[in-house]
C-alpha cells in the first residue's frame, strides 16, 4: 500500500491542487502565519463538495501557545461538532499544561466527542514542544487518539529521524506516527525509510495576485503581509513527493 501524502492546505484552491498532484489527504487550516487555526465551515463544506480527499480539520481557536481557557475549550468542542457536520474525516488538536505536558484532563472530553462523531483524532505538533517525548507519547496513547503529527521534536522531520524511529517503535500498533515538518522531495526518502503509513508536507510557493490595481497607501494586514501575493500549495513539489511515496 502506498504511503498517504497529507498536504497542509489553507484554501479550496490548495486542496484542488493537492488532489491533482496525487495527495490522499489534506490538513485544512486557516492563518498560515500562525501555523494553522480552525478554518471556516464554508471552506470545509466546499472542499468536501469539490474534492474526493480525506479532510483533517485543524481545531485550534487561535495562534500562539496550547494552553487554553475554558471559553476556548468550548469553542474547540463546538468546532469539532461543526466539522463533523461539514463532512470532516478527522480533527487535529493538541492541548498542553502550563508545564508543557499533554493536558489529558482537558483533551479527553474532546477525544470522546470526536469519536462519538466517528472522527479520526490527531494530536498535532504541540507534541514537539513538550519536555518529555516518551511521556507525551504515552499520554496521547492513553487518550485513545489515532495519529500523531511530529517532526521528532526537531525543526524538520529529516533532522529527527532517530527520535522518530524511537517513537514509531514505542507506539507500535497503538498510535500512528506521521512525520511532518520540512518534508521535501529531496529529503523524503529518508523519512519514508522509517516505514510510516503517511507523511505530512506543507510545501507551498508564492504567486502574484491577479489584481491589476493597487493602492500603495493602504494595506489589509500586518506590515509583513504582502497583499500582492498569494501562497498556494506547490503542486509540482507535491507531485514529486507523491511519486516517491508511491514506491513504498
């Protein structure tokens, strides 16, 4: 069975490009600058309407840390139910304590809720900022989650091969380990050699906006945001990654 390539996507066009390039699943997010937050219901519904992809919806009410208030926890619970109704196949979330450990007490109700809706549950790269990887792994397994997205607690998965291998061995059949973080066609072979079931890539590129008129006196976002460009999935690079993954 070929390895599933999951592509981090922020728009319906991203998802269409990812499917055309051979990806089997998308992690659907908003706010690329925050590393992904919960996408709109309209986006979720449209992606399911125009693609055949499995869709893993990010459940993250804001950027920043992973210590959530009671109100934010309620938002996450509402978003899980909404994602299920919009046709999601999986939900992606991670909660930590102030000490950086997996917040099992607050995560458990979300896992239970997701499973009641028949959703696959994924713990995201909040794992990569925990102080004890094996302790965090045990907690995620105890929660009954299905998949863990991790770079092996390194900046890029290709730099975390040894810890990834250890995590895969420790998880066994209880939890799927999905490497992600800086996965590219020129380093994916070393990651695929770990005999994983899926890999995660967020490879994208900037393209010019089709707008022909610009008002240089006005910007719609923060100074670092360029209104004259769009970031889209790099379908050519995804196609190369998929080609390599299909060999395994």
